[in-house]
C-alpha cells in the first residue's frame, strides 16, 4: 500500500509498534489500570511525531478528577497535555458523564490538550475542538483487538497532522485587554483549584505555606481564600513582570524584575513559588509562565489605557461570585470626573489650594482603590493645573509631590498589581521621583485595626509584613486631607461576620472600648428602629464609618478636609440608617448629595450608571477646621434622572457645584419628637430634611413630604 506523501516512515513504524504493544498488553489477564497501559505507548508515539519532545507523567489527584496524564514539552518549553481514557470511553468530551465530565469542566481551561483512548483522538484548545473545519474525531476501529492490522493510512496521516499541530502549539497573543482577561481567567482558576487540593493535604508544602501566610498576614483567611490569593498573586505578578519588560518569563525572573518598584509582589512571588510548593502545582504554574510570556506589551499599550476595566473583565470570567462579594464594579470615568471637579473646586475656593491634589499638604487617600482609577484621575487633573499655572517645566517636581502625598489601599491582589502598574507609569511618564519604597499603594484590608502590630514573620516574609506595618502607619498617623473613591458595597449575611473587622467589632484585646460602628447603630436602637439595623451591616457603611474616624476623630487626624464617595444610596432613607445620617451631619460643615437613582428592583425602576441593581449617589462632605462652623452640616440635595447614557452625559458636563440645581435640606438644629407610640421618629432625606430627625406632623403630612417634588420614597 502506498503511504500518504505527508506521512513519515518513522511515524508509521512507531504507530505499528504502538498498535501491537496495546494489542499484547490488553490481551494479558493481569489486572491493571487501563489508562496506565496507554502512557508508555502514547509517549513513544508523540516522540516519533516530532523532535525534541519530552514527556512527563502527572501524579493523579482523584479529589478533583485527576491531572492530565502526560505533560509535554518541546525544546524545553511547555507545549500541552494529554489526557488518557480507558479504551471504549472515546475522546468526545461532549458525551462524558459523571467523573469524566467533572474532570473535563476543569481541563477545558487548558489551552492545548489532547484526549485519547488509543482508538479515538481529539485535540482541544481552551475547550474548543481543533481543527474546526475537519472531522472532530480520528478513529481506529478494532485497534486493541487487531493491532497494526487496524491502522488505516488515511486516518494515520490525519493523526500525524493532529499530533504535529498539538506539538507545534504557540500561545495565542491577545491584542486587547479584554481578550487577555478572558485568556488568563480560566488558567488562574485552574491554578486555584490545584492549590486548594494541595492545601487540604496536611503533609503538603502548600499547607505549611498557607498556615504561615495565615499566621502573619491574613489571620481570617480560609483555605479557599488562600488558594485564591495564591492564584491571583502569581498570575498578576507574572503579568506585571512581562509588562515591565521581562522576556524570559519564569517566576524567579519575574521576581527579580519586580524588585525595583514592586517589591512586595517580588517577595510574595518568591515566597509562594518556593521549590517544594511549586512542585505540587507545576502544571498550572508552567502554563501561566508560557502563556503570559507570549503577551506583547506594545500591542496592548497602543490602545490607550488597556487596564482601565481589565480587572473587572478578569474577575467576571474568573469568579463572578467573588466579584459580587467584593463589590468589584468599576466606576465610569464620567462619575470620577464629576467627583474630581467638585472636590477640586472646594480645594481651590475654600482651602486656597490652586494646584488641588498637587498642592502642599493635600494628602490624598483612596481606601478601596481597586486599579487606582481615583488616584490616577486626581494626579492627571492636578498635573493639568500645574502645566496651566506654572508651565510644563514644573510637572516633574509636582508629580514627585503627588507621589509622596498619594496613598491607596486595596485588599485584592489582582487590582493591587494593576493599580501599582498604572500609578508607577503615570508618575514615571511625568518625570517624577518616586518615594524610596515605591508608590504608596498598600495591599491591606482597610477595615483591619490601625492599632494592632503585625506579628514578627520568618525572615523570608519580612517584605510582606513590612507592607502591613506601612499600611498601619498610614491608618494611624498620616493626616489625610482628601479621601475619595468608590468603596465596595456588599451586605453581610449572618454567616459572614468578619468583613467589618475593627470597624464593626473593635480591638478584641480592648474589651471595654466599643467599636466605632456603634455610633451608627445606637441612635436607631434608641429610636426603636433596631430591627432595621441588618441593612447597615454593609461594606460601604463600614468604609464611611472608617473614613469619618480617619479624617476627623483619630487623634493624629488633620481634623479638616474633604470626603467624596459614590456608594449605594440606601443610607439616604430608612430608619436603620438614622445614626449614620446623624454622624455625617455632625462630622461635616457642608454636605452635598447627588442622587443618581438606579433602583432596578423597586416599583419605580430607573437605570443605573453601574451594572448593578442598587441605586447609588455621590456624596461630597467638607469640614473647614477641627472646630466646626455648623453644629450640623448644611445639607443640599440634587438628582440626575434619565437613561444611563443621559446620566453619564450630564455628569461629564459638571465642572462646578453651580452646574447643578441644589435644594436646601433641613439645616437647623436637631429635632426629635415622639410619635403616638412614644418612640422617636426619623424621616428620610426630603426637600427640607436630611433625615436628621423627625418633625411634628401627622402621617398624612409626612407622606406628603416624602412624595414631594424630589421624588424620594
């Protein structure tokens, strides 16, 4: 029989040996695992299909359906994996059930995996069968029974083509940030799964590492949270190193590259990829190195700021539930621009700071910075003012001042890494001299105690604990003048009692000192509204309470300054929030509320500027000195209605408080009266009242106030 022209004789001979070996092996009566009998013959066949092929069998982990049976490298670069099935199972994953189907749900994240039961062969790339234009399966009927006699030359030629395609795999280079996020998310999820399995084995190196990380950095982290921290840290550290110019991308080289400017990530990467720990998760780590190593930084940077919404895209593909739990919904630029403009006006007109965020002593903090959208916008706005007033020659020096005075906190390592990248770039592009320890962005939980010293770590983890010490110093000692951002919103469930940390529970080693959240809770209890307090246990409320403490109550606070947050607007209404509203009016001299609506669940549905169901509002509060000018803040209210596009267009036009029509809310002294039940009644913000207290009137009059032209309900 004439062989197809593209079928090498070497491969034909190897295929015949493969078939005969399987025939003899499966004819034996000795009990054995069917998949194990395929390992050696398949490895030999791969070796015959191309040169410089190296294969390595993977240890099985049946808790998660196993690792791929064979890892394959070509010229010392990871190429892909082979998953073996018992003859008769087939290679068509769409037909799998039970454990095989569960296993495929994990393995389909792999960018290049070959499935075979010896008689059927199929190549999958990130869950898709390849090549799409050819038949899905290459099949050899009766191979086990008949050996080489069952080989069909045409099918054998197609198998050779398939194996060469498999062995020639190169990562697809994404040219957009969303495509990169979509590519990295399943690989990061794969790593997280393997880490979690390893952590659950008491004798594993990753188990010991998890315990150490928990002891010194994240005392409340579960095994699943550690696995997530590990996977995202490694993924984003590798990505940041590649974007910083690393060509030969390995974890070790990435750590060396990140030492300058991103020291925490560099040291964390070294800690997490110690030899013993890495050996337990080699497959997903090597895959990430190969895939991220193919990223072209220049092609991404040609598209403006590719990282603006990168982490939101990544988290939506990686773990939508995690995204929801951490409230990761990035702020439209029009919203940020509006807040920056209003705060800049206050800095200029009320505090004589014409350079706004670049002025001396304007210490800026975003306590939930994400990928640093607010700090970046503040710096960009300030440097434009510097150029207008002082000329381009002053930009470098003022950018250096901004770098010294700008602080940011972030709890998730993914956005932390992206934020580090973006802030470093804007400062270096402006000619700034960075602080000696790098930019002041800290990987920390804002809500952890500002007073508790982190424990002394092992020597290798010094850099990690120094980060916590630095964050604690900022929380306790740095006199912040402007606090801005979009804190996360997430209402705690009954079984999630750790999110509020120090704000909700106080320092556990100081039992007689009530937590600062109590100031938000006590007035509602006293007014008989304690049953409504469940709504107050929300991340955004904790951030508001922490920021008021940081800005105005901490003994080392500046005692004056500006806060501007966009958050859920539930605190404007409802009896449970009466204490929060009261504390805000007591803290500020003036307060502006810009209601953006966005309730997609209530009777009067309105479009939201975010992709969420919860209505939101912007608040801008200012205090002019340690001694207040007004016992209770003079409060103003405005609202923007319309479609999402109309709201964003309107926000983009706002450059001053004068661009909005403000309605004066109740600005006098505190009023509290008893209702017919003898309990204090507290009314929501309306045309006249910022719900500071109730007013004496009938229920009909209250309803009239609540349905007046402001439209609040």
